[in-house]
C-alpha cells in the first residue's frame, strides 16, 4: 500500500513537475509580452500626460490673451471716457465769439447784470461793490457796473 501511494506520489510528482515546467515556459513566453505591454502602457500614459499638459498650456495661453484683450478694452474705454469728458469740459469753457452779442439781444439789462454777476469771482464782486459805494459816497454815482443787481436801497 505504501508503495502504491509512493508510486502515485511519484507519478503525480513528475506530472506536477511537468505542469510547473509548462507553466514556467508559458510565463517565460508571456513575460516579454507583459513587459512590452507595461512599456506600451507607460508610453501611452506619458503621451496622454504630455497631451493634457499641452492642452492646459494652450488653454492658459488663450485665457491670458483674452484677459489681455479685456484689459486693453477697459483701458481704451476709460481713455475714451476721459477724452470725452475733457472735450466736453473744453467745449463748455470755450467762448463763442458772438455769444455775448446774442445775450445782449435776448436778455434785458437786469438779466445781463445777473449773468455777469454769476460769472464773477467773489473777489471781483467785492471790488465792484466797494467801487460803487465809494462813488456814491463821493457824490458822483457812476453808471452801474455790469454784474451787480440792485440792492434794497436802490429799488
């Protein structure tokens, strides 16, 4: 009986050895294929990573260019607004050569005096007022200077 078991073990041992050898041979054939597959996968992953990085750089470049365009547009708009404001201000400060003539035709003496008064600086108003009162005190009332409305005593 022992011999049967030994014989059986010995027979399966050679069979196991044959299967092991066959497995090793299969592994030996597969190993280069697996290495090639791993190498191919690594290369593919590297290519994909490089492609993602390239796409990210392109996207960032586009975003930067768009940002630059927006900044340039904002600057142009701000400069345009400032230029318009300055032109408007300059236009308002510019006097028309016949503006005063038209005012004389349209407005009466009272309105013109008020208009000139509004255009005077406070210091000019004070000087005109002092000169008028000095003339009155000296007894020679001069014609009323443009720019001052009648005060209560003159009405």
